[in-house]
């Protein structure tokens, strides 16, 4: 059996959480009226809490690590293609001697 309450507008006895049959005023609270908005808000808050608790910084520390081989690779990749080709064939770029 549902709990009976008085209508906020007209004072008639109605079931809790429904519209009044006499005046038509909606007796539900905001969260019951707007279920989709409430669900989105709950989801955003949940994701925020999970991110705040799970932020241990592993990604930042692994990205900051560099080795000497990475640095050497970076230096060789900045060379011009003509210089790389000349090094492979043992030629000098300035003189284009064969």
C-alpha cells in the first residue's frame, strides 16, 4: 500500500510521488522528474572520483624516460637525406666525387 500525502497545491490526499488528480501538480522531486539528467550527473561524478583515485602518474614517468640509444636515433633522424646517402656510399657531399 502506497503512502498517502497531501498535495502541495490544493491539499487533497494523493499517493506519494505522483501527480495530483485534483489540480494536476507534479509532486515528484527534481531527480525523479529528470532521470536522464540525474544519470548523466551521477556518471560524471563517478568518472571524476575514479580518475582522482587512480592517477598514480605511471604514464608520465614512462614517457619521461629516455635512453642514450633514443638520443642517438634522434640525432641521426635529423640529418638530411643527401647526407645519409653520401655516408652510405662513402662519398663527400661538397665535392660530389666518385
